[in-house]
């Protein structure tokens, strides 16, 4: 596939002392929509003696030089999603790299990304993990690699976890967003069929981290506190990025984009710049008439909102989103040129009732009518996946039969008027299993990866390895991933879990119109 791809931009170094292959274990379209992947690619190439090249699922050689993974000193994986662990194993196999670190002399395998806050399922494969942000540990990592140091010699209690040492590690955090580099040389394809998920757009990170701490969100609990880039720095990055890439669209990236203290000034600057803009999910409580007017001036035709569920479900999940603000924005956005809505919901929450499901159906149908009917509203519904370092880590996953019953109700209630996207229940079970994995889970992963996502095969192999798949339905009694310090004490997570259980008994959402 790589040979069919042509791009503009990127880095191509002929000579370097250290060669790193940066691998995104999913398709090119998905990986190239990840600003984190671009950030690491650009950061590593900023070192004079380092050449970093890219490879994606389905490719046998790197894009930049057409080299196999075995030709590199280091292979680094960007792990954004637990199911990509399976792709990671498949890529190593397809590219002729030994899976097991104990049997592998070269290349060294490194991993980074949100999933690395629980490295345990991958310790049989990965030599070294970057835990948290890469910027604070980049110099130590690169200096160690250039000197030929072993993973155990590079490891650090601040952000660098070594599988051999199993060293307790605190997630590294870049606190000054204005001082860290931003990737302005973002390669993009010129070949049809390779367009990234976000389209041809220049991505700029305007904030990092989140202070809201919704109880289901691992990212929020591991990335706090929220840190912002200044308007001045954002302008500098956009000006340089648009010049370098030649693109005419900007995507603002961050967990809380509409919460940025200068978001209106940022949007006004982009209006003045005359570029088109895309936004991630917006927090409706922070949106007013002035912001909607700016959204309209920018030509934004689709907005994404994550209500997660009814007010009852939001109280259980500690989703700080008021019903009044939600209704105001979703109703008023149409008047400012928005023509499509993407809505995200979670099912399988403890205490969920039929009234909560009726709320989802009522809201979607009401908005579908408001926005012109069929195809105007997309509703994505996902089972609650318990995650490490979040209060949900103590929860059992909901019974698959319950989730399937909820899916049947929504299919029937919404019919063809709403584009309903339902996350695979089988994939969610495996995702939970890997997210809350132990060292034993790695043995299951290595054997089951060739079986794809066949649940029967996973169940059989998991039983034989002494780490049964059924544990996801019992809830975690031990949290061995605590050797990674996300910055929040277990006592906080336990208290939030107790409050979540108490909140499930609160009054459920009333059915009917809202």
C-alpha cells in the first residue's frame, strides 16, 4: 500500500546515527488524523542525529525510505486505542520483527500514547514505555538511544517505564504549552483514497489535559491539569503551518476546546484569516450567541456534542453538562448554518433505566426533525468500557445481553430517521479486558491476536492462561497498574466510585418530550 501513496511534506533524512520507525497500528487514514502521532514524528526529527520514518497497518516498509522495520534501531508504537494492541502484534509479525522482547536483540521496541498508563499487558513485547507527555522526557530518551544505552539504563521514575525493571513511574506532563514545539510540517497525501479521517487539514493543539474528570474518562484523570496555549502562540503556529503545508483548513485540537479562556479570540482570528475550521466535541455549557455567530462565520456545518445520556446518566458519570445549555446549542446552531449533528452516548451504565434510553431516542428524533430529517443526526452509542486510573476501573462491564437489548430498543425507536452507529459489543469486551489487563493478559494477546476478534477464541485462550475473559464482568478487586502514578490518589478514585454507585439510585430521566 505504501508504494501507491504520494505525499506533500514530512521529513526525509539521508543519513542519521539513529533510525526510528514510528508506527501507528491502524490505517493511514486513522493515524494521519492523530495530532499526537504528528507531534512525535516532528519532535524526533528535530534532533539532528535522528531520522524518524512512518509506517501504518497494511504496510511492510516505511513511507519515507521504503525500509523494513528490521532495518531500524528503534520501532516506536503510538497506542491510542486498546484494540490496536492486536494490530501491533500483527505488524511485528508481518514485518519480521520478533514479538517477544526477551528473544529480540534488535530493534528496540518502544510505545507511547494514552494506553501506556497501563503497560502490563504489553510488557512481554515492549522494552520501554513513554508514560504521559513525550516532551519532558524526549532529551533523556534520545540521548540514551544515541549512546546505545539499554532500556533499563534509559528508564526514569518520571515518564519512562522499563518492562525489565517494572519501575514505578509517574506520568510526565508538559506544563508550559507555549514552550513546547508544535508540528508545523504535517505531511498530507496527494493520492486519492488516502485522505485522513479529518480530511486535508492543519491541526493545532490549543490545550492539553482536562479538569472536568468525568468518571468514565481515563484521559481526564491522567492528563490533568488542563494547560492552554496562548492566542499569540496559536497564531504563530497556524501562520507557519499554513505556509509550510499549503492547506486552507484548520482543526482545533484539545479535550476542552470551547473551554479555552481565549476561544472567541481564536475563532475570530480564524474568521479574519479566511480559513475553514473544524472543531472536536464541544461543551455546550460554554457556548453562547457570540460563539455560535463565530461558528457560523467559519462555515462550520457539522458540530459534535457528547451528552452521554440523560441528566440521570450524566449525574452518575459526573458529566458536567447542563440540559439547558445542551438544548440551547443544539436548537440554536441550526440558525447559524449548522446542518448536521453528531451525538455521542454511553449505555450499560450502572443504574440505567428504560427512561434513560427513551431520553436518547426522544432527543435524537426531536433534533432530527429540527435539522431536516433523515441523515441530519448521527447518534453513536458505545458500551461503558471501564478504564484504569478512572473511577470506572472498579466497575464490572454490563451484561452483553443488557447492552444488546438497549441496542434493539434504539434501533426500533430511531428507525431510518437517525443514523445510528452502535459499537461492537464483542470488541468492547475485548477492549475492557485489555484496558484492565495484567501481565498474564499479554500471553493471551500474543496467542489470540491471530484469531482476530473471535470472542470464543479469546475466551478459550484466556481460560488456558489463567486470566479469564469473564473477569471484565466481575469488576476489579486489585489494580496492579498502580505502579503508574497518574497524579491522582487511589482514595480519590475510590471515593468517586462510591459516589457513582450512590448516584445511580437518583431519580431517572422522565420519559416523553423534554
